[in-house]
């Protein structure tokens, strides 16, 4: 276990900060931070989050950028350089899902998932590691879905599997450089994720059993911040998610495939 990242007087960049977990990270970090940079596509939503954080202790900057594009990712580093901001914490929270089968998916939304969930997280991290002041911290938001292949959420689960693997390798690589990397794998969480993951025709996901795993965003973020401050490489927020994550990783794959096939077929007949 690494030494951990001290939250007091942190200087943090938060992606996907206009709502959900990103906005909650901003709320919980604000009392500790020297400054925050909130990154998202929607300027009006970012301003609303900024207003909710108004106070004498923390400076809040809004950076409007589409992280699914090279130009958007470059805009973040350009914003930091233009304002002379030297961060010591990066929260890679921006992400996107898509409910429904891969064959019926829209190609542009599939590409956006790959760009946002993997490429943006990877390339932004690569660009910011040299800029991170030490001691530094990186929080990558993955998902419980990273532990299993998920029919009707195949691309999302695969991208989050990448995030988890990448994060744990990075935690080892950067430990000696004074940077703590924590991967957070929440289960179903009440945010706008489901709204954007639904398709135009209303295609949704099977929510059976999710109630046992669901915890509020405030608890997910609190456990994530506790994880990075104590040097934990991975965090599965909540007892149910912790148990499910362990079970999925230990279950023989042939059994897991049978369970997934039965669940998927039940939703398509």
C-alpha cells in the first residue's frame, strides 16, 4: 500500500464535473482544496456547480472541453498553462455507457464510449503526470462492470475493464514517484448515467438485483477520497459491491458465462 495522497490544500482537476459523481467530487473536495478545475462539455452546468461551491476558501475554475476529442483534451492542458495552474490531483470521472446489444448500437456512440472512457482517461493522464506536483494523486473511476463481460453493455464493461487494469499497473509504476493511483469501481449509482445510456427507443438494462448494490454518490465519493488518502490501489464502494466484485473475479468463467447467458436470454424472450 502506498503512503497516500493528502487532501488538504489539494489542487484538483475533475473531469465530467457538471453532474453526478464529478459534481459530488467537487463538493467534497471544495472544503479541502486550494483550487479546483471543473471540466465538462456543458458551460451552463459547470457554472451551476461552481455557484454551489461558492465560498472564501476555494478558487473554482471552469474549463469547457469535449474530452472525446483530441482538441478537447488539449484544451485542458492549454487551460492549465494559460492560468499558471499546477495541479496535484487528477480525478478521471468522465464516462459514457450504452444500453443494448452491440450489433444494434450506433457507431458514433460506440466510438464516443471508446474515446471518452479509455482514450481521454489515458491521454489526459499521460499529459498531466509531468505536471502533477508531488505528492500527487490520480483517481480513475471504473465500475463493478469491469469485473465481468456484460451482454447489452458490452463496450462499456470492456472499457472499464481497461480502466481497472491500466490503473492498477499505473499504481505500481508511479508509487516510487510520489503519485498515488486509486481505481474506484462503483456499482449502480443514482446519477445521470442511466439517462444518457438509454437509447432513443427507450432500450434499458435489466435492473434485477441492483438494489442490493446501489449506494448514493456521496458515499461513493467519500470512499474514493478515503481510498486515495490512505493509498489504496482499488476501491469497491459498499459491502454489496465489495462482495460482488470478489465473487465475479473468483467465479469460474464457464459458470459466469452460463449465468450471463440466462440473464440475457430472459430479457430478450
